C-alpha cells in the first residue's frame, strides 16, 4: 500500500467567460479560476496525490503549464492519463479523500456530484468535503480556492 498527498490552489479570474469547474463538476454562477488548463483545483490536488503515491512526482512534471498542448485542457483528461501512468507504475487507487477550502461559493450542493464523478473515473470511493478559511488570509478574503487530497494506492499483483 502507498499513500499520496496533493494540494492545489488557484485564484479567481477576472475573466467573466471563465467557467468554475471543481471535482469534474461545473459550478454555475461563480467566478472561474485562473489556470493553464481548466484550473480544477480539486482534480489537480487528487492528481498530485495519485502521482505522489506512485512515486511519479507531481502534476507539473507530467502536464507542465509551459506546454501549449495543455492550454485549456479538461482535468478529466489529465486524471485519466494520470491513472494510466499510475497503473504503468504498478499501482491502482483503492480510496481517496478530498477537502476543498473556499469561502465562496458554498459547496454542499455540489459535493455529492463531485464524489460521484471522481469515484467513477478512479473506480473507487472518492470522498469530497469542504471547509472555509474562517476569513483568514487570501482564501478567507475570497481570492481563490484551495484543495487537498489523499489517495491510498495498492500494488497491482
């Protein structure tokens, strides 16, 4: 068994056309996040946890923001490719847990859908929770969203 941990933070965009997507779910009526890809902080944190558990480095090593082929890419594609790379390294996920840190928007209505989407892609349970920063720091001032993730991997036999 291996455990991986990931974290990702993105600031809110001033571009009104930018869509907010978290945990592979579109969040309507909220400002999108700045990023080279779709800036899905939840999925990016999970990708880092999976890569870390397999000792494959981080998301930036595999999908660098300096590479134009990843501009605007959907995080679902990155997650699917990550699972392929994790399997090639001899592992598969058996559970994962994600925590979103955000003052706004409120996440309660979206967390079941995020859990369902992420679980479907990973083939195991992915728990999704949320908390606030209690008004402290950049996240507390609603400048962005952060997410952390932990993934448990098992060696393929």
